């Protein structure tokens, strides 16, 4: 049986998602035994773009050249996977879409005139995506599940249909909101195992917004708790500020 061809690619990002994939020891042997790795910039020098069975992409396109690269990968791949918060929703790179763009450019570059900025969002803004693996970084269990499903040809969406709060309750965590602390777990997709709240840190939304999220209710709650509008906006726009769920809400108004 011929090995499946696997390509791992990156546009603008921190390479943390590739690092997470490389460090998941549970699936490294499965990958080596069952996949022919044709591209993986963090691990190999020569990377191919042709006849790929599974293409995993991290990062968000921030330049025209990266959009063309995404299209090239899509044209040559049977399955395309968005890996991590940047690829799934734009993450910190897309904060400029709800900010003063020129101010952001001036802060990021010594000579911003050399760069032609584009609208930034998840990679599905530019190409068709078959799977989304959320997280910053992605959860180890999601990576293991995806690789095993891909090996047997199973098409089963990884995303769950409940918020982080459900996982907090299942673990018996004390609710941070009840303690008067900031947390956007009620409007964030679950699937992370409530990792941050389980360690005493608020959820800041790296899994993207839950489809049935009541954004207005939680924003009103935060205002009642004494958080100001700018602070609320800063947290909500950290990972998915181009999300339609967010843009249609009162958070940015």
C-alpha cells in the first residue's frame, strides 16, 4: 500500500503549530510509518507542492504572495487542514482589521511603505478548507485524532458543539466568572479540555467562538462586573476578530 503524501506548510505565524505537531510523540511513528512527508519546513529543507494527499497549514496570510502560496497548496492537495488559531481565524495578525491599520503598520515596521497590507483572516478566506484544528497551540489529542482518522480515511469533524464551560463543569472547576474574574469560556468552542481555566487562568478564546454563543449577554455581564469597553474589546479580538459571530455582535460597536 502506497504511503499517503503529507505536506506541512506555514504562512505568517510563529511556527508554534508546526512545533506542536513535531513534538507529539504519540503520532510521530504513525506519521513516519504511514506518510511520505513531502513538505515540513521545520524538519526538512526540500519541500514539494505536488500530488499531496493531506496538506496541513499553519499561520494566516498577510501578504499577496502568501495568498498565491495557499492557492497553490489547495490546487495540489486532496485535503487541506487549517492548523491552529491563526489559520482558523486570523489570530493576532488580524487584530489590525479592527484597529487603525496605519498605526499598526507603523508599530510593526521601520519602513511600512515597503509593505502592501492585505485584509487578514483565517485561510478559509482565500481557499477551501476541509478540517479546522483550533487552539494556540492545537491540543495534542486533536492532532492525534486527526492523524489517525486520516490514515483510515475517516471524515469526522474535530470541532465539538459545546462551549468551554461544559468542560469546566465536567472537571469540577470553580467558575472564574462567579469569582468576579474575566473569562470568555461561555462563548468559546470547547475541545481543549478547559486547559486554561483548569490552571486558574481565564479562557481567552483560542478555539474560536461557539456558533450558538450569546455575545450580547456576556458583554453585558462584563460591563456589570466593571470591565470597560476597551478591555472587553481587547480580549475578544485577540484570536478571532474577523469571526462573523464577533462582527455581528455588540462587542466592537
